[in-house]
């Protein structure tokens, strides 16, 4: 049972344009969400997070939007740069739970074309 | 501030052998989690340790085990290796209890190949 889903395995965007990566979840107990960027053979790098009390969080070129009613979150990267090319994972957890366990989506490969 | 350190980076083992992987978390972090990444299954949660106690476990067979020491360093062990255990094993370090700071920071991983 895939509780966190990233339905687009890949996305191609022109440099300077906006990249929008999507993520859906099924478990209504999730209340904390994170995005990670990963290069091959390396560990994921934390990008940005959002708790369920917010619907938007910004950090530089990265903005995460959360729609709790739709159980959907998205990561916007503006402007996109070639160095952003990587696999992006969304992850979910229970912020108030006695665990730091993360449930990951299957990832979206972003390719930013120069 | 040093990041999460995993050793070794690469490992080749034979079926039936056992292996131990090591993880040193970020200084001050008390929670260590382990994940397995395979091409078909993505990142799957193995287990989490906090203050030397396992407080959560994923859906993996008993061949997979772990422990945490008083200095927060953690090891995971896989016994009776199978070909399907070939994967990138990732360790994640977090500050502490859920609800305080759940951003997890990952090490570079150990690439295990079972032949």
C-alpha cells in the first residue's frame, strides 16, 4: 500500500522556467511533509518542509504548497537551473508522533534543459 | 559541523554471509533511522533508534537488525545475505523526539552488492 505517491516518474523543464513536482498521500494522520533532492549513489539532501498548520512555505527558489483537503502537496522551483536536475522525493511523517519515521514517495526525475 | 557519516561506502559480499554497516549521526542528534533504497521499491524504512532503544521498525525480515550505542552511533546488521539485499543503505540523523524537529539528514549511504 503506497501511502505517498509521486505519479510523475519524470519531468523535463527549460532553464529559467518553473518546475512543479507533485505528491499525493492517503494517510490523513500525516501532518508533516518534506522534500528531498537526490543524486545517484548519494544520500538525499533535505530541501524544504511544511507542517499541516500551514499551506505554504518558501525558502529561496523553493516553495512547497499543501492542500490538506485534497491530500496533495507540490514543490515549485523558480527559476529552474541545470543544477536542479536530480530525483526529488516527497516524504511524510507524523509530526506529533513518537517517531521520526518517514514514508517516501517513489521519486520524480527532474531534468532542467539549458 | 560534520554531517552524517556512513562506513563503508561500498561493500561486496557473498550470499549467506553477514554484514555490518555503521553510521555516525550529526553531533547532538539522538535519533538514527535506516532506509533501504532499491530501484524497484524506492526508499523503504528499516528501523529507528532513539537513545539506544528501537522505537519503530519497518516491514523487513528478522535477518535485518540494528543497535545504537550511548554516543548515538548506530550499526545495522544483515545476516544470511540474499541477492535481493543488494541495495543502497541510508542512515538518517534527526535531532530527537518526533514533534521537535523531524528534518532528517542523510549520509551518503553504503552500496551493498551481494553476489
